[in-house]
């Protein structure tokens, strides 16, 4: 896994939790610019930081290192998106899934 892949995973889980970089920074005790640098791969978070991030985001630290192409990771991500979607967006999600799975 590259640093940018770790940053991508961190950003994905932060957005899935519905947090801005500023909100995430406040909850983890980091500066928002540092969060940005973690997400872009300019900085690499320590193990302690990853543990704190996982706690705030409600994921396991190992989730930051899962390969994005891994089927289990993809299913977990989709479940999280659906689980955290506001009720008003559920119809849109259903329509998108139906369209994606429609046979040509």
C-alpha cells in the first residue's frame, strides 16, 4: 500500500462518516492542514494517530490498509454508504443501483 492509498482510504472513511476535514481534525486533536496532508499522502500518520482515526470513524485500523479492489472492502464500503445515507437519498440510491444492474 502506498501513502497516497492510505490517504485515499482515510478521506473515504472521513467522508463516509459525514465529517469535514475541520470536524475530523477537531475530534482527533489534529490541525485541519495536517489532516489534509495525511489525506494527500504528504504526511504519514503514526500508529497512534491511525488508532484515533479509526475510533472516531468507527472502523478498524486495518480498514485503512485494505485494497480498494478487494471485494470484501467494496461490499463494506457500499454497505456503509447505504447505512449512513439520509432517508431522503435512499430512493436515489435504489434508482442508481437498479440502473447499474439493468441488463442492456
